[in-house]
């Protein structure tokens, strides 16, 4: 029996990998990949690209009516690096997401995965645990994601739609915005430039994008219990140590000015996630940070 899956944000950093993961997971999936811009070069007999502005409610309804997906994987959101934290675009995505859910339900959909964020959590020196660690987002982005979750939970409960909310920690890998930590560090090494950075004392949970995609695929197409799941490596590392690992995989030696850039005091000093709940569904990350950086360097260096 063919299962139809509609993926929003399919041409984004995470979406690209999720589409590839879905295609590799089963031959019985029919995937509708939604993107506001042009689709990427991925082609497959079970893949159909749909160019769609999700904020166009009439066009969105028509797309759902035509495709009638069984599963919705909603990844689309405003995500311009460095700007999305405080952008009012986040507010628009709350109503757009609710409209997507309504269309999905009205067209017979039964299960939805929505990408949340680790930024929903309160600052904690311990690993964040679903349904235990307090939710106290410090940014407009985090607050809008959490409000979306609350509304989606009530609506899905009323409609009999199964909701999986995935709180994604720090994804990295080829294809991420070039201004982010790892690609900007690798670029400085490649170009033999001085790297200015913060002190790098923040502790974070980096997870390879392939593992993020496999977790989303697993949660979406297997029979797991609905609810909130952390999508994380479960490992902690300082920003400074990530930079040093990048330096260690190259023969090029560059100067790093730690402390040349200010540290954002509004961000949590420590943000790591427990992935025990997800592991208990027979999923596990496959790529540790060292292996992930080695693979990344083959592309960037």
C-alpha cells in the first residue's frame, strides 16, 4: 500500500536531507515536496515537486485537496540566519501552520510531524528532557514555536490527528548557511584567513544533518507514540572545542582570535538535549561530531 507524504520546506537545509532520507527508506512512499522557490535537482519516480507559497491559503488548500497526503512533515518556517530569532515573520508562520493543519485534516490526513526547536526550553545546566525541563523561550522565534505547538496539540487532539513535535537541537553539515559556525570556520581555514570568534564558552548539542533527517523520517513513518521528541546527539561540546576540532582536521594552520566577537549574553550558556525518549523508539544517531566534521571537510577543504 502506497503512503503519501507531503513535506513543506523541502528545499531547505533540513528538508533536502529529509526528502533524500524518505526516498531511501521505502519504495512504497509517494512524496510531495513543497518549496516556495525552485526545486533542487533531486529526481525520483516517487517524488513530485510542488512550487507553492504556503501563505497563499487558497493555493495551499488546492494542493492538499489534490494530493490528499496521509502524513504531513512540516519543516517550513522563516529561517534567515542571524535574523530569525527576533523577526516578526515568526508571527506569520503561526497562522500559516494552523492553516496547514486545517487543510491536512479536512483532506483526510492522520499524522503530522512539525519541527520545533531547542530554543523552546528554559536554560538548564542539565540535558533538556521532554515534558520535564521547563519551557521558557527567550526569543520571539522560540515563543512562536512553542505557541504553535500548544495550538497544534489542541487542534490535533480535537481532530483525531496524531501529532509528533520534534525539538531539533543544533544541526550541522554540508548545505547549512555559510555564515554559521562550522562552515565559516572551515572557510577561514581553506582561505588561510584569521578567524575572529567569541570566547566560545557556550555548551551546545551538535547533531549531524543526516541524523536529523533519519530521526524525522523514523518519527514520521513508523508507529511511535505521539508527543514531543528531542532530536539531539545527547552529547555536549563547547563552541571553542568545535572550532579546535575543525582546526585539527586540516594541515592549514590559522590564527584564531577568541574573544574578538562579543558573546550574546541573552543566549543560554548550556543547551543540550537528552535523546533517551527517541532512542527508546529504536532510533540512534550514527555520526558523531568527529566523523561529521571529517565528512564535512571533504566538501569544504
